[in-house]
C-alpha cells in the first residue's frame, strides 16, 4: 500500500508538470494564431489535451486520498501522518537469485501447516495400529503391568484380553476401519502437502518472472522517454524554422506524458514483484 501511494505521487507530479507545459503550449499557439502561422483548431486541440491531463490529476488526487485512508485503516489510526518519501528514492535489489532452494518454502505458514498435518496423520496411523494390542506395559523389574496392577501370568492375560476385548471389536471391524481411515487421511494430507509445495513454487516462479518482465519494460520506458524528449525538442525547432504543424509537437508531448506515467507504473511493478517474492518465500531469505 505504501509503494502504491508513492507511485500515485509520482504520477501526480508528472501530470502537474505536464499541465504547466500545456499552459505554455496554449500561449505559444495563441501567439502563432495571431501571427497567422496556425489556426483555431490547433489551439482547441491543445486546450482539450490540457483538460484531459487536468481530469487525470483529479482522479489521481482521489486515488491518493483513498490509499492514504486505506493505510490509516491498517494502522488503526484515522489521524496518522502520511509524510513519505518518493518512488525514485526507494532502494530495492537490482538482481535476484535465479536458483532458489525449495526448502526455503518451509518458511511459509501454509506449507508448515500442511507439513504438521501430514506428521499428525502419520502418528494417527500408529495410534490406530496400537489399538489392536492389549493395554499392557513392560516395566523391567516390575514385570508386566496394566492400569490395574501387575500381571502374574502374561500369557493367560493376553489370551483373555484378546478374547474378551479385541475379538468383539474385530467382529464390528472398528479397529480396522479406524486404521483404514488413518491411512486414508495420511494419503490425503500427503497429497495436500505436495500440492502446497507446487503452489508455493509456482508463486515464487511467477514473482521472479514478474520482476524480470517489469525490469525489461522499465528499461524500454527509459529509452522511450529519452527518444520522445528528443522528438519534442526537434519538432519545436522544426516548427520555429519550417512550416511544420504544431500539432506534431502536441502529439510528441502527449506520448512523452504517457511514457513517463508508464515508467512510474513499471517501477512500482518492479517493487511489487520483489514484495510478492518475499511473501512467496514466507518472509524472504
């Protein structure tokens, strides 16, 4: 949420600078119109472009206010100060490890939860299997004992126990059913654990791909901005010294605004992908 706020701040700053540029453009076009070098259509086009940017700034201000309120809600403080830095000041890793050991996924709470369920179901099998045996304890010098005390003749006691306790239960299949259920739950939890690992691994890969893609777009954005700044400068020179239509300057400036807004968005996507990777690894590395 904080980095979303910084991205919106950056986009608002770009839009406000562009508004100043459009004001200058309108003044120049009005002067050119008086000199007979352009017409009313060019002036109206420039005013329309300015109003579109002004509308965008109003939308951005509204989004900023909503994001500030969302953060205040998370902080449980409706009066929290929203002083902050800028998007360009943020420092994030410029390279990420391409090979991430799968055991790092054990940091994730959902993977740990599935692992513990698997462990429990394994021990449940042992508990279910133990129910087949009489409740008797081997106690060294004390010999064979039960909850009722010492067993004088273990062989006879076991025979009686099997006859009086285990056999009736076997007739109903209860112990066997419990063992089958425990084994089935173990298989279910094993599959769930495997699925959690696959899902977690996919999230890690997706975050890495998103980071690589956003970085690629960001590099292209920067090259495009340099090219468009040159285009704006050159079309202005051409307009002053040739019959080049001023609409070409307006078009170049509009494309420059769009490229600068895209750069801010892609810089945020780089940050968001790093945060997503941190989450996917259950708290980073």
